């Protein structure tokens, strides 16, 4: 009866060992959580109690499972050594064992400042002067690259710069004068025209430009902006108001696409 109980407990230990190894193979646990020496001692302890074919098969499964875990540990060690990996717990234990003097020494050995203070000295100035004096000219250095004939930069006329949008085709003052004339022609002097109708353009960008120009017309006395209820009107003047010189007025009007749709 005692032998049967011992065999039963031995099988249970072997089965538990096999299940632990299977969990490690499925990456549920770290391979190093299994103590190989302890696992082998369990197998060795029950090796003399094998009686049936089922017992021998169970023993063989246990040995094979432990061997697979040893293979995983070996692969993990090879990976860590190739990647220069160090276990954090080992690093912590190593640091705890070091004295203050040793820690300070390692700090100085591994310290690489990213800021360096330099100053202009007579020696560095002399070195720089000699460097520039010995340097070949731009054209001489270019010859070494074998780039072929050197093409001098060409000039660009005003029309080309305008097409490239580097310069405006018309000066801003000229644009404002043209828009003032357009306002006088469309409504007549002293007559009013709807603000939103006047600044309206085929696209939103042009509308914003016209609104900006109109704001300068009003600010510098070339036109008046009248408000009646929810509507706004522009009235062109025959000439700018001299009383506004040096003290322009400001009429902030928010313009969005939704506002333009409502105005239309």
C-alpha cells in the first residue's frame, strides 16, 4: 500500500514537472524560472520506482521536457550575449556592492559631456589664418570634381519674377488706387455700394485680398464704411480725408467662407 502511494505521488510530481515545462515552451514563463538541478533530482528520485510501461513513458516525457527547457535557456543566453544584454537585477546587485569611490570612478570613466567651452586664443587664430591661406580658391577646388565648364548665373527679368510670384506685378499702393477708382466708377462719388458685393471675387483668396485693400481705403480716408442694421455699405470719396493722416481708423471685419455664403 505504501509503495502504491509513493508511486502515485511520484507520478504526480513528474506530471507537474512536465506541465511546468510545457508552460515554459509556450512562453508563459521565463525559462530560467525552472531550476534544472531540482528538476533532474525529481526525475532521479523516482527512477527506481518505475514498474509499468506507462511509468517509463512518463519518465521519458519528463526528461524530454526538461531537455527542451535547457535548449530554451541556451538560446536565450546566446541572444543576450550577442545583444550585450545585462539582466537589470544583476546590474542592481552589482551597483549595491560598489563603494562611493568606485561609483565616482565609473561615473568619470563613462561621463561624456555634450557641451564644451571654447574661446578664441592667439594660437587658434593663427591656425585659422594658416588654414584659409593654404586653401585653394573655389574654382581650383571645383576642377577636382570634374564638373565641366562653369556656367555663370543668368539674370531674370521682372516678368519672370512676377510669374514665379517672387515680386508683385503691381505695387500695393497702385493696387489700392485702382480699387479706389473701381469703387468710384461702380457707385459714383457719394453713392453707396454693398460691402459684400464689392469685395466679392471668383474665389475666396481674391475676396480676401480685395477686403484687405478696402480696409486700407477706409482706414486712410479714401472711402467711408456705413452700417445699417445687419448690412454694410461703402461710399467712395472724391479725395482722401486729410483729417485722418497720421491717425488711421480701424474696422475689423471677420471674413469666412460661411459669412460670404450668407452675404450672397
